[in-house]
C-alpha cells in the first residue's frame, strides 16, 4: 500500500507525457514524434533547473502533472493545462 502511495506522488517524466500527447488523436501531432517531444521537454526542464525562478520550475512540473492526469479532449479541446508562461514543447 505504501508503494502505491509513493507512486501517486511521483512526477511524470517527459517520456510519459510525450507518449500520451503524441498518441492523442486530437493533438494534430502528425509532424512530431515522441522522441522529438521528449527532447524538447527535457531541454525545457533542464533549462528551468538552471534558473533561480522556482515558480517557473514549479509551474512546469504542475503542467506535466496536469498533462499526465488529463484526458486528451480536456488537453486539446478545453486547454485545461495551457499555461502561456510555460507551454513550449
């Protein structure tokens, strides 16, 4: 049980989020594959890690959490995870 609770608090990886996004039919990601998405996401995460702006890092982590937890329709039709300060990959 403790193992499941520990998993629930884990930050989703760029790989997990990108695999999900590329698989979404609503995304229109025909021009981007998962590897390209992962590279861009990882670059952005590494860049934010070098900044002292912890709010931006926290916002990026919150975006990954939202993308991982939300349905494709909610992400691409409703824009539930969109944050213009963070969104780039």
